[in-house]
C-alpha cells in the first residue's frame, strides 16, 4: 500500500502540484467530509476524522494508492503526526505539505511570519493572555469553543481590550474575509468556524533578573510590601518556571505576585484588604503582568475553585496558617510552598504545619542592611529580619 499524507492547504485552489497529482491518481481518499467534498470526481471516498478512524479504514485498502487528507499544512498542528505511528507495517508512506492559514494570513497582510509566536486554540486549552506576553505577535489557530471572539474576550477581561487583532476567515475561499480591530471590539463579533487570528504583543516591561527595585512599585504606609532582596529569595526558593501556575496568599501591594507573573504562566493572588488590592492592580498594570489574577477575599475560603498551583507563596495568613497550608496540600500535594514570617510565632506555626503535612522543610533568615547618607559619610541601616519557611514534597 502506498499512502500519501497530504496537507490540503486552505482549499483546493491552494494545493501544491505534487498533492494535486497524488489525489488525481489515488484509488481512494480518506479524510474529513469537508475536505472530501472538494474532490467530487474521486470515485472512492472514506469519511474519517480521527487518526484512529483513519488507521482502522486503511487495512481494507491493501494494495491501493491512498491519499489521507488533512487541512492546512501536514506539519503544522496537523493530525498527520498522530496517524504516522498507526500506519500499517510495510506500507510506503510520504508527507506532502500544504499552504497553511498561517502562510496565507501573513501573505494577505504583507508580513513575514518567521518571528511570530505560533500556537493552537483548535480543540485544545489555550491561554491567550500568557501567549501575548512574550514580546512577539501571536498567531492562533482557532476552532471549537475557542474562536476569535472568545480569545478576544479573554484578552479584554485581562485588561488587554485595546490590543490590535487581525482575524482571517475562510482563507483561500471565495468567502474569505480579513477583519482588523481591537480585542474588545472583536470580542462581540461572530466569525466563521474556519478562522485564524493574529494578535499584537502585550505591552510589558522588559524581562530582567528577579528582584525589581522597590521604587518600581506603588505602596503606602498601611499596606506592607515584601522588599527586593526577599522577593528575589522567594522566587529562588519556589523555583518558578514558565509553565507554572502560582498562588500568592496575602498579596499586599502585589510585588511578589508581579514578580511571579513575570516568570510563571499564571498567578492567582488573593487579598482581603480592598486598599491593598487597588494598589496591587496598579502595580499589575504598571509592569504589564497581565497573567496576574487578583481576587478579593480571605483565605482559605477564597482559594476554593482556583486552578491547581505548582508553587505557593504565603505572605499573610490572617491567623489561618494551618487552614491555608492544608488547603494547598489537599489541592496539590506536590506544590512547592514558601511562607514569609517576621514573627517567631508565625515561623513556629508554619514549620509545625508543614512538618505535619509531610513536607521537607528549610528555614532561612534574611537580614538586610541598606546604606543611607549620614552627612558626608555613609551608614548602614538594618531592616527587620524575615524568615522564609519552604516546604517541598518528599
């Protein structure tokens, strides 16, 4: 059996010549009904959507030349990669690429796409807010529940409603349409299921090592802020990576939450003080931490329903330390935990709770002194010592 895995591009008119010749000479075509309808002259057509369905149909075509049709390009978020391991043994197969919607949209806009960030929201979970936070334009394959309007709604809810967006519908077809606008506008627009989207990069401060200067954050005397040196140590202790989901409990001014958001996929910060939340929101916008979600309420109650965390910082517990740590443990026993404390009683409570839950513990005391002028001289002024209690799953 000879099998050609063909990327049909954005329709019959965009087929490359090698693909057109393979389809013309094939004994049978297999693929989605939408693709098969484009070739009415083919004598044998077998509708199949999933790789498993296609693989099941292939043995009955032994000795034939078969073309398996995929939309777009067979190497760009295509079902071809799932089918290849399922192909019959001793079959001869080849891949014939197609013109993808990515290429067509770039051509319509007169742009090069090699520096775009590419991702799929077609039938899979996608966080558009995180995707636009990398300093690149982002191309989204869309489909299913996450069409362009829904992606634009998610951007708007994160404060990115003014972000410029382009939607390409039915590319390569007579019904082709290109729509440009702001995310907030397009969140109210109906688009074809056959669409793709290009979003501008979100405004965001240039990345640097953790530990932003304290002067970069808004704060007041009534709302405490974790200082630069401690913030750096917190991120180091938690070992936050770009795929992590984080919680910041008792976020205060949001300084730690902002730093986490610049490193992690998403951050959920909770705070019961309304004034502190207003300051945290201003710091979020100032630093472009669009993947930071702020929630008003008291822990542990407010934690219910939040996404499962990989790393948790507890900056304030409101006397509910044990309940908070238990809530974290029950959601994800493998979550990494770091607690900040300035009182010995808080240190003792956190340490005892983490031990009871089975974490490996470490306590670090950070005592920072900062210089200040004293006439023509310079003297060092000591800051309050801070304890960081870390818990790692055994």
